[in-house]
C-alpha cells in the first residue's frame, strides 16, 4: 500500500508539472503573437502616413509645374466647390484626362507641316476655305475617323512624290523637263523594274510554292499567297469567299480578277500549274521573253501581208489594221504614219536592208529599249503639256497628278500590268 500511495503521488505531481508547463508555453506564445501584431500595425501606419505625404508632395509639385505650363483642372464636388485631388490615384486619373484633352486638337489639326518643321516650307498649305470646310466635316464625325487628315496627307504625299521624280528627271537642273529628259528617266525606271523582277522571281516562287514545294505553283497556292500579302491570317484565308472576295478592298479585288484572267495565258504547259518561267510571265509579263515573242507574233499577224515572217517599211506603215488600238495601247506602234515610217527606218531596221526580221522586232518591242520610254514620255507630254512648248513644268505635272501617278514614270509595275 505504501508503494502504491507513493506512486500515485508521483503521478499527481507529474500531471501538475505538465499542466503548468503547457500553460507557461501558451502564455509565452501569446506574448510573441501580440508583439508581432503590434509591430505590423505600426508599420502599416507608417506606410499610410508616408503615402499620404508623398501624394501631398506630388500634388504640390504638380501644382507648381502646372503654374509654369498647363494647369490641371480641379475636381468639382457635389456642392459645386472646387476640390484638388487628395490621393495619388485621383491625380493620375486627372493627368490622363488632361493628356487626352490635349491630344484631341492635335489629332484634328489640318496643318500637317507642324509635325515636320523641315518639310513645312516645301509643302504648300491648303486653301483656307478648304481647311474650314474640312474642319466642319470633321466636327460632324467621331474623333476615331480622321478621313480629312488622311486625304490631306495623301495630297501632300502625291505632290512630294511628283516633285521628287521631277527633280531626278531634271538632269540639267533648269526647272523644266524635255521629252528626252523624261524619256531617259522613264527608261531608267523600266530597266530597274525589269531587272528587279527577274532577280526576285526565284525567291518569290519559293515563297508561294509551299503546299507542297514541288517546283510547280497551283492557283490555290498563289491565291493563299495573295491573301497573305494583303494581311489575312491562315484562319481568315480558310474562311475566305473566293467568288465574292468580300474581305478585300476594291483595289485588291480588281488585282485578283486580273490575275485570275492572266493565269490561263501564262499556264502554257499545264492549265492548273505554273513553272518558274511561267510564273515570271504571270507576275511580270513585261519581263518574260516568251511574252515579248508573243508581241512579235502580234505585229507579224497584223502587218505581215505576204507571210514571209518579215516586215517591210510599207507593211509596217499600213494603218488599215483591225487591232491597231490595242497595239498602240501596248506601245508597239506609234499613232501616225509619219512616226511609224521614221521608227522603222531609225529604230527597227538595224541593218538597213529594208526588212525587219523577228530578231529586230524582238528588240523593238523590248520595254528596256529607249524607244519604249520615249514613246511613253511623248504620250505624257501630249496629255499634260498645256502650253504646247514641248517643255513640262512641275506645275503642269502636279495639275495632271492622276495621269502621272499611274504612268511608268511613277508607278512602273502597275502601269506595265495594266498594259500587258
């Protein structure tokens, strides 16, 4: 019994000591948690005070800066009293609002010369009445549709393009162009265009021939390439309506229909595919020897009366042909009898034997020959030389901007594509 009593007393002491230890540790942990929470509260208060002081300092600095420049408009309270922003977020929102207000008059500004001071003197200002009417039309439109600004910029760009071409063509820097100067400039443009087209044909062929890359281009491959070049994604191309082409603008639809019609003419080996040489004929018919040989066949078919595959002076000078308008459009022949006789003697008949064979005719229809460019220049002069002094000024050129912008002097590639 004594042993049992002692053992029970020992257990009671152990339980009491364990309970005391647990209570002590709980009290100690509570003190630690209380101290930590107190420190966190102090840090939060310090951060809040620092942010409020920084916002007040930024608002004071912004108010000082706006006194030197543009002032920020104060907020208006519910009672009509003015209230300056009292937080950093409100200040940032107000500054964004001010920037938006300041950017609106810039977007609607019609004086394009202000953006480029160096070009300000070279660019003519629009007529005041036109500016007022344009501004009135802009007032009725939303700010996201600056059509008038685009048109004004387009007109300025057109004049810059024409002025740049005029300056390059004016070799003697006398401020006027002769037919010879314009012809020489057009000839340089044509030669550069044809050489570039031939050089880039293989690289473009590889870009189109991808489904699969078998050395032949199908219409579907070219059609997808055409749509990609006009900014469409693969998903848009898969859903594209090839019949209506509703996703393309008017110019792109016209180009697509022109290419569709020209495909069958270029596909000589197989109606459904193009080889690399046929692709050059398709994309740049003026650069293809096979197309030039077809032009020679056109001349012989129209003028070779005795069928000997040669043209005499009398045959080439004969105007009694059914398709002479088309030949003139392709710059194969001149308009008048006198001009054509002179061309035959001076340009076509190189060996002066009185006849022009296929080789001489091929050289004659080649767009890289100076004759071709001189004929283009003469046509432009006949349309735009208002005083008929056989000299062209920049004003006469800009007055007929639409004609020149579509000519080989400016838009060489599209002019060729329309002609061929």
